[in-house]
């Protein structure tokens, strides 16, 4: 069981949603779902908003998650319960990408490379939305040729045999970005894939590896 988390809540006096989130967090601290709640009014302490790069309130730091906007008590409880669950980071990344916060995802992965596997999980999930898949691609491209991407060659290679052509396609593309010849053994079979787009991506990925 994960330890009881502490929370930091930034609010402002004119914020329409801040009172509801503050009320929900107050109830959660009374129930023991969180251990400590620090509340800061950024109108009185604007330096705190600058420190955490907060652009809108309510803003809540809850374990590894930074949550903004109106959140119900039930939703907050769900995030609390998922602290410590590595799979929850995938959902969190998806939420950040949907709201256009790709830079935050990139920084989180730089700070904790173990989170990179969550990007691959999002890629392989057939339920992942198009906007999130685009975000995943943009972030993985930033790690092109990096040791971190190379560490996941075998994982990506496994997805080149996925039943879904879109997953095979994405896995193949990211293997090309690895710039590591160890990825060839996974890419080459895709030259005979049943899907023409996968075959095309395989040719391009091999060409990229040959240039590395």
C-alpha cells in the first residue's frame, strides 16, 4: 500500500473553481486520504506560481501528478488511489498531451526515465486517441538516437508482430529512430508485411538505420 500522500494546492481569490477543489481536498484530509494539505493564494504569493510554472488555478500537486481545473472529490480520490501505480502515469501522460502539455511529459521522462515505457504502452493501446498518439510520436522523436530509446528496442520489436497494423507501423517507425542496427532484425520482416503502409515505413526505417 502506498504511503498517504501530501498535497499542495494553489488558488486565487477570483477563481470560480478553487472553492470547490479546496472543499474537496479539505474533506480528503479529514478522511485521512491525504496526510497534509498546503494551500497558497498566488495573489498573495505570486512567486509560488512562478516556481511551479502555474498558468491557471486551481492547480494541485498530488504525488507525481499535477492536476489543474475543476476536479470532483471522487476524481481526486481516484488519483490518490493510483499513486504508486506505474500504469497510472500513462493515463496522466494522455491527459497532459490532450491539453497540449507535451513539454511537461518530456520533462517528467527526463527526470524519471522509467516512465518512458508508458509512452510505448500508449502506442500499443488500440484505444489511444489520435491526438495522444501524435503526442507520443512527438515526444519519442525528441529521444531519437538516445540510449533511453535504444533500451526499449526489444519491447518495440515485440510490437512489430502485433495484430493491429497501426501498432506495427508505429513500432517500426520508432525502431528506425533508435539509430541502432540491433533494430534491423525486427524491421526486416515487415518488408513483407500484409499492410502496404507498414512495408513503406519498414523501408524508410531501414534506410534511416543505414545512415546512422
